[in-house]
């Protein structure tokens, strides 16, 4: 019987939990360091007490950059089997988190199965599920109705929830004053904005924030403070709406910590490369070092079909500058629900961004596989290269699609391979390309 409700409460009491022990092992850290950082709020370990299949991960200070995969059922695409195949894909390629963004019908059947099988953290956005769960139109939903959905997700075993509590009246006033090209692009944020405008009421997640925290505390759910006013194009980045909401999120972070609820803070969005580093530092300052979870940022707006690349560029810069958690973006972003191929491309792009940032940040052992790959390439050991690669199947398929005449080269350079040439000379051998008749 545990004598604490949440990871943060345990950490503040000096208790090292099994989840902290596991995170320490994965991160080549000490359990005491993890405990201290959880107590301070600079590391979060999302771990709902009902998610029994979870293999706990830490997000935050000094740890590997984690990635999240979005999936879920929509009104236009209701194939539960395909969505579960996407889950399998995410687990295969090492995603540490999966967010179920289902927004059609009774979503709990899919979500319960997901929580039952997934060792990855599971996140949700209760606002997406409200209309289907409550079977009410937006204007008919009461403030307390929204909390019922939060309660249901927590009971099911969700590890972290995006709650758009920062888009209160003050933030909306700043948004309305400073005109945008794209206005609000957050789905949950736009629904709350519409509800506030139609009812004249304050954001229910802000007005009843303490009650939300009580629910999350009961099940040890981490709150992911959603950025409803994130920029949806690079022209809107770093504007009054975004920064006003961030200031609100900083205050909400401290209120959550006071109730021993762990916090993630969500960030942009679309943003030019030269603004990313400053935004990461600003978030850490205003939100007191809480782990930062970013969507991208996408560094240009003109690449539909390739936004996994624009996102990976921004994500690498963001993570190297302090972001802790990257939400993947697929080639289908802005265009349609992603298929299995899109999901794979998005995962790999995000993994590359996260890994590259970890090398830059000097995360312990981050460069180990790169050094192993260099050794394998030096030896021209293709089997070892495939084994080390992020996507061994694709690497092998590319190599074998145009077979080289000699196994110890590839079809790009053949016998003129620079590695082969240098190895031969250093071994005291001759380099010959033309055999005599």
C-alpha cells in the first residue's frame, strides 16, 4: 500500500518510487537525482495508478528528449483496426507516448484497449471527447460537464491530459487586441473560445482549476497545460496572445505543484528558426523550469506534404535549446488523417530530431549508437549498420535495391569508395581499379 498519491508527493516526502527507479535506470542517472527533480517539478513521470502496463518514462531536465505520437478515431475515419496498427507502429519505433485524440462517438472502448496494451504513456485531450461523451452540443455543455469528462479519462488510466486552462478572459483580450492571420488553430482552444464567447462565461478549466487538480491528484495524472493560442503560422509567432497565455500557464504550473500534480507545458506551433531558442528560454523562465512539450515548431508554412521535415528541423532546434518532449508531425499534417506510412515517417523524423538534440545537449550515452555506426561504417560491415540504424528495414531495402558488384561497397561509389580506398592504403595494400588482361 503506497503512502502517497502522486509521484510529486512521494518525491517531496523523500520517497523513491519504483517509477523513479526505472527512469533512473533508463537514463543512466541516480534515483535520488530523479526524485529531487520530480520534487522540484523539473522532471515529470506521467504514471496513472490504473495504467498497469506502463513502462515509466521521465520527461524533463537532463533526460533524453521524448516523442509523442498522435492518433485516434475521427468522424471521417472510423477504422479502429487501423488506429491500433498505428499504435503497434509507434511502439515498434520506440515512441515514449501516444495521445488518443479520438473525437467521434464513444471513444472509451478504443482507449481502454490502448491503455491495457501500451507500455508507452497515454495522453488525451478531454475537450475533444466532450461532445461525443456527453452527447450534447457545445452550447448545451455546462462547466461541470467538462469536468465529468476529465474524471472519466482519469478513471480509465490516462497518464497525462492536455487541459486548455490558460485561455482565460485575460488571454482572450490580448488575442483579440493583437490581430492574427490564422486566429486560433488549436482544436480544443477554438472549442473553448467558442463556448466562452457564446455563454459569456469564464473558461471552465480555469474557473474550476482546483477541482480539475483534485481529480488529477486522485489518479496521479500529469496535467499538460495546453497552448490554445499557439501560433498557426510563422507570422503569428511570439505575439501578444501566445505570450499572454504563457504567463497564465506559469501561474497555473505553480498552483498544480502546490497540489502535488505534475506538470508539462505545451508550446508552439509554427515559428521561424531564429525565434525558437528565445521562446524555449522564455518558457523555462516563466514556467519555472517545468518540462516543455512542443508541436514542431514548423519552421515554414509552405511545405504541405513535407511537414514532418519542417517539424523535425524546428523540433531539433527546440530540443537542443531546452524543450523536453516533441509531438510528432506527419507528412499528412494540414491535409488529412495520417495513414500507416505517414505515421512511420512522422515517428522517424521526430526520433531523428530528438536524438540530434540529445547529442547537442550532452545527454548521457546519447552519442553511443552514432559511435557504433561510425565503427561499422569504418569496417564496411553492412549487417552491423542495418542493426544500428533507426529503421533497419528501410536501410537494408535501399542497399539491396541496387546491389553493388562487391559486398564491401555500395552502388554509389563501388570500388571508388573513400572508406575502402583509405582502409587499403592504411593496411599497406595497393589500390587498383583496372585489372590487367
